[in-house]
C-alpha cells in the first residue's frame, strides 16, 4: 500500500496520466477533423469515380481512425515520458488496451461470417490481450505444465487447446476452400459434367490430404508417425471400416468410368428412382420429383443393378392404355388417336412417330395402347401422360366412341327343395 500510495502521488504517475489523456484527446480531435475534412473518409465513393477501389478502402476503415491514432500517439507519449521521467509502465498498459480495442473494432467491422466472427472474438481478443500485457508466455507455460503422461505419450492442456484451435481453423479453411474450388471447377463450360465431377473429387481428396499434413506440421507432430497411423488405419479398415473403404473406392471407380453423371435419372433395383444430384466420396444423392433425397452408398452402383435412363440418350418411349366398346370401328380408331396425340408439343416424331396398337380383347371392351417418344422422363414437370389421356378422352367423345365400364349380371335362382339325409341306426342295420 505504501508503494501504491507513493506511485499515486509521484510526479511520474501524473505525467503518465496527463500523457494518456492528451494522447486520447488529440486522437479524438484528429479523427473528427479527418472524418469531416478529408473527402475519402467523409463520403462514400462513386463506383465510376477515379480511384474508386482505393477510396472504398479508406471509407471502410474510417471507424478505425480513433483506435489507430490512439495506438500511435500513446507510443509517442511513452517515448517522451520515458525519456523525461524514466518510466512509462502506465502508458504501455493504456497502449495495450488500445491494441485490443483496435482489434475488436476491426473484427466487428470486417468479419461478417458468424462462426468466424465468434471464433476471432473469443480467441484473438484474449490472445491479443495476453500478448499486449506480456502475460502470453507465462500463460502458455502454465497450460503446458498441466499434462497427462502415459509411457512415451504426453498430452498437455496447451497441446489440447492448440489442437482444438488449429483443427477448427483448418477444418473451416478446408471446407471453404473445397466449396469455392468445386464451384470454380463446375463452372468450366469447356469440360463435360463427368470430367468436372472427377476433377472436383480429386481436388477435394488432395486438398484435405494436404491440409491434414499441414495441420500435423503446425502442431509439431512428426510425420513419421503417419506410418504407425497408417498401419492402425489398415487394421481398422480390415475389421470395421471395410464398408467405408469400399464405398470410397467405388466412388472413384464411378468417377473414372463415368457410368453416372450428375443430372442422370437413375432407377434402383427396389424401384426407387430420382435424378442424380451429387456423387460424393461415400454416397450418391438421388433427388425424387416429390422433393425427397435418397442417399445411396456408392457400392450399390458397383455390385447391384440399376437403370440409367438418360446416360447416352435422353429420348424415352412410353405408352398409355385405354379401351373402347366392342361396337367401335377398330380400323379407323388408330389414325384418329395418332393424329390427336401428335399435336401435343412434348410428343416427338423422331426416332418414331406415335403409334396406336390393339392390345387385347378384354371382358368389357377392346384394349388399345398408344406408344410415344418424349425427351426426358415422363414425370415431374415433364409429365405428359395425363395430357395425352385427356386428349384421347376428348377425341373419343368427339367421335361418339364410348369407353366401356365393367358390367355384371346377377341371377337369382328359384328356391330348391331341401334334401335331408338320415343315417341308419345300428339296430336298423
């Protein structure tokens, strides 16, 4: 307390307080003058004006002027007071606080991503604070002293914290880089879709492998440990990860052989179908016409049977069935139906024109079927079977052709006399 009171009443203390107040006042005044009198800070630049990009940077950092001037002027004040009075510890504390304030303002101004912004606020600010006050080395030494050792393995609290921070950063970096890189690859119109997907997946594998090795280097781990890790991974694959490895290798085979391409219409063995939306490292995603997504392991496309409706030729043939009464002239009917169906814009004339054929003689009427070609799949937005059935119904109605419906005759038979059967008893026998 005596030492504290001596500091509080000493000329050196008041000199430092005065220097701090003077630096803050000058920084506030200078910041206001720059914001009001310098047009690059005061006015948002027009995109068509000269040096628009450079002026945009100046306008963006205008809110950092006060914090930056405080940091600079406090450094000048520390030099002056130290040369005159021989002490500057209080000014250095104030300057450290100004550094933290400057970093906080910069993060708040430029970082808009919520996850990155939260990570920087809760990581960079504490680290900057410790570094500014000179406590970072002591804090690292304390965290490193809290350890767990088992044989040759040593895990400290500092290593765990560093691994979490570095791992989170590299995971975010890998995810963001992978997304941006794949978007750039898929936007190359000179490459076909299959080649784009192959290059995108190879890029993804190489990116994450490189980031993993880089993370090991940053953490200070010896890369020779990968040999032991690789051996353990091989054993794990042999026992429990063989399905994951199989799906991974199957995905690479599909990309190389180009049996599947994003946008193909796939029908599985169990009857489920959809458009191939994504072909990932472990599984493929089929999007159905009703908005559902089916996750299919890549191995299913190698070991199972599936139908690729649109791999080489998007043209497909379908048929719709209908029936007419037995009093219809079946020689004139096909021409009427074909002429009506051909007027639909979705019905193709190549590779074959629509065809109306007699299928069978049913219980209630004569059964016909119209075969037609369309481009794409007869489902979703491209579904035209319902339109053709409507056209067929209107055509039959215009030509007074009736569509039969099942009829049944019920006969009620007269009551028959009951017959009784009597068994003989043992005495009668």
